[in-house]
C-alpha cells in the first residue's frame, strides 16, 4: 500500500539530497514549505509517496518523518529516538 509522508530537515541541503535520493529510487518526491503544524529547522520539507519510509538516515539530516493520515500527521521517525 502506497502511503504519503513528509520529511523535515535540519538544513535545506539535507532536503535537496533526500529528494534526489527518493527520485533516483523511482519514488515520487517534491520539495515544499513545511506545514505550520510541523516543526522544522530549515522550513523546507519533502513530500513523498512510498510503501515504507526510509529505514535509516545515513547523513543525519532528517529531523522527522511523518505519515500523512487523513487530516493529521503520525510520527514514524524522529531524530534521536531509537
């Protein structure tokens, strides 16, 4: 099942790299401003659709990943949480 996700980042560069990686994997992704209800350091997020979010953040640039579910956001990854 394809789900919708939003990833937020500590820097704009991290968002650009994340979008490039998703696109190279054949995953539709686009950069956009972070929704007001989500906290973000750089103000740019990446909206993408996939079965699952990425399993790891090798560059340490992702602040959080949320699943877009109906009219709310469900946190699936937050930096610093194991």
